[in-house]
C-alpha cells in the first residue's frame, strides 16, 4: 500500500490531460492520497504555475492538442531541468515516451493504468523532488558558510533567521544596534554585515568605547587640527572620517561618556562632523553599527544612557542568541574553530569522540562562542590531554566534574537530536520521522514534551 504524504507537508501536483474522465479519476485518486492537485485540460498555462523552487510533480498526457507532452517537457526543463514530469501514454506512444525519458522525463505510465501504479510513480517522483530541493538548499548553505571573510555559522532556526534578516538589510543605509551577551560575536556580526554590503570595498573601522580613555575618545572619533589642544602637533583624521563610505563599528556603546553621546546623536542625524579645532563641516556617508551587552532601554530609564540616542541607534536591532540556546550548533562551531586552529598551529586536528561532543552540548557556555573557540584551540594544541572542564583551566588529573543527573543528560541530548533533525529537514515531520527512525506518535509526544514546534524550523 502506498504511503500517503503527511498532511503537515502538502505537496502539489499539476495534472494535465485533455480527457475529462482521466482528469477526474486520476485527480481524485491523488487528492485521496493527500496531494494538492491542480487539474488542467491544456498545458499552455503550466509554465506560469511552476518555478525552480516549486516542490511538486507534473503529470501530463503525451498526446494533446496545442502544447503536447513533449513540448511541455522542453518548456518545463527550461525553467528547471530537474523538475519531474511523468507522462501518460497510449499504446502507440511508447516509443515517444522512451525518447522523452532519454530527454529528461522522469517516467511514463501507459493507459489504462491502475491507481496503485500512478500513486507509486508519483511518490517516487516526489521523493526525488524533495531530495533535489534539499540538496540545493544544503549547497547554497555550504557556499554561503564557506565564503571568504567573516561567516555567521549555524543551522538553528534562530541563526538562519538572523542570516536572512542581515542579508535583507545589508545594503540599507539604516544604522544598526547589535545586542548580545559577552563573547557572542558582536564584532564578527558587524564585520559580516559590512562584508556582505555594497560598502565592502571601503573601510571597516572599529572602536571599543570602553577601552579608549574618556579624554581621548572625542579626538579618536572626530579627529583634530594641529594645535587644537596640547600635544596636537599635527592634523589627525578621526574614526568617523576614516570610515567615510564604509562602516563605523562602535563596540560597548553603553560605555560612551554622556557628553559624547550628545555629539554622536548630532552626527547620526546630520551625517557630518567637525574636527576638533576646526569650523569646517565634513559631510559623511557611512553606516554606524553599535553593539552592547547591556539593555540600553533599561540604561536609558536609569539615566545612564541618552534615551534619544537609544531610539536613534535602534532603527534595526539584531539580537545574537547565546550559545546555550542553540546547542545543536556547537559541534559545527567547534569543528570550524578546531580546523582554523589546526591550520594556524600546523597541527593535525584530533578526532572528537561522541562523549566529548555530548559534554560540549551539556555545557551552558557562559563565555559563549569565545569560550568555545578557546577550548577548540586548546584541544588542537593538547589533544587528548585536554579535559573539557569549562573553567579556562587545563586539568589532566583530578575529580570528575559535577554533571546533571543521567535522566537530565538523556533528555537534553534527546532534545538536541530532535532539534538537529528538524533543522536538517526544514521542519518536515515526514523527513524527520525517516531521519530519526521514530513512529509518528512518539515524535509528536517528544516534541510536545520539549516544547518544539516544526514551524520554527521552516
């Protein structure tokens, strides 16, 4: 008996046949099998209904008035050469159908055909189409994550959504506020935005507002003229001006002195500066990306940060999720950092055991990605001598680390595996069932238990 497609993942079929009774009978059989069926008497409108990411299958008679099955095959493959087309043939059309398969048709069925034959052929074609689309998605993801320059690695829904958001606003002139915990990669995010924008060929200028002495930060940002103050022996171009045409990244913006916040607000509004000691206005074309580990809205409410500057910076806000909220990304990130360290130190990367991967995924990572990167580097340098103790110390001997109870560990690991499978399959319950080898009810029970929703992974 043919398996029905799952109701949670409707798959479309376009059925084209000039014989009404075949359209009705075959269309009804496919609908009863759970497919989303569109029936057409003629094929001329089919190209308007499909695209290279259409996730369905075409079923068409080979002999029809107007655009016949062979001509339809040619037009369909001009849109997507991998889109499956199943041909319905009469006895006299077999040789044509065989030639059509050589030209790229998926399969053919001969009239009169049994319902089981139609459903089985369609099922196989659907599986092939799903695999084609998944392979394309993985290839695009691999290319995106293997591109030169900074990368935003990860496959969890939160990171995939963050990547989509970044690419949608990368070329917009709006200023951006990045909020994240320490070690989450705020600097990398800012560089990623710059490198994927039209400003990529101009300067990316970073300044840590908490690391520059208060008496120097104004000169650092605005620059100064010769003689503007004691020791100003020559003109100096400031960070704003140096970033003109590109991107200025202000890290730890919450540390900026209140008096300078007023001047920054004016720069953001007027897009112009004056060097210290000068009356000449210099127009600017730059994007400002500010980053903070603090809640600036709360800081503003407490009078520690200007409220008007907060709202001016908060045109687009990007929240980087902490590492503990995306444990299924941890093995990918660890492997990436280890490979980088392996090349840097000219050391072979030791294999990572399942026990060590499990240990990585159980940790809460208070230091976030920075902590994970440091551990990956130590692991490459020290190999099996590196015990994962997660407090920035290397322990080769000593008591075992305190760990959650066995049931807690099992549940966390089980949840992570289900999350990884849902992420891999794009939220498809059917594919997740196949990947994990679970009965449908068991998977739904476990998703309900762990608060997982397939919609979060589409």
